[in-house]
């Protein structure tokens, strides 16, 4: 009965199996999975507590596959790659604008890369991207720091050396 109610609330189809546990077949419906995060705990008891992280991961990956990294981060804020992909998307969008809109998007991308670096401090790609954003914003001293960090983290990458040398 609990699995039937959970299926109705969340829109996630389920099937009965011969085991003691219900097997949920998730489809990519992340908007409906929002309820699942909250509904699975009381409806499935102890099993629900174990399933919540799994469903959060499934929902986050579903959002990420659709390119909605903001929603993916809401579901799984500890996943560094979502912050990095969000920063990449915002940086691409920023270069299509000028003035205040570009500055706003650069600020958001900078924040995404800083969060990625907070989760994984030795990520050369995020350090390099953050340095490039800071260089584009005119914050040369801090850009020098992050581009230098990218070289330290990945000294074999010639682009990191080139971009670091451009601001020296």
C-alpha cells in the first residue's frame, strides 16, 4: 500500500517484486521527483531514509542531463561537476552580451567556479576558468593568482601556461 501511495504522490511508476522491497522504475520526470524527496521518508519508513540520497542523485542527474544545472545543484550541492558545468554555461552566455548583462553573468559564473573550487580545491580546470573570468572583468591580480594555481595543479597543460603568461 505504501508503494502505491508513493507512486500516486510522486508520479513514479512502481512494480511489485517477489522481494520484501518495492522496485521503483524512475523515468526522467524531475519536477515530480521533488515530492519524492519528501514523500519517501514517511511512506517507506526506514527504507525511505536509505532511498532519499539515491532519489536525490537520480533527480540531480535528470536535471543535469536537461542542462538545468541550477536545479541539479539544488538536489546535489556537493557534486563539483554541476558547479563547473554551470560556470561553463554562464561564461558562454556572458560572451554573447555586453555591459551589465555580461557583468551579471560573469559574477554568477565566478560564484559557480568558486563553489566548485571549494568542493575540490585542486581542480585545474575550475581554477583556470575562474582566472579567465577575473581577467575579463579586469581583476588582474586575482586572475594572476588563479591562473598560477591552474599551472601548479596541471603543469603539463600548455594553455594554462599561455594564459598565465598573457597577464604577466
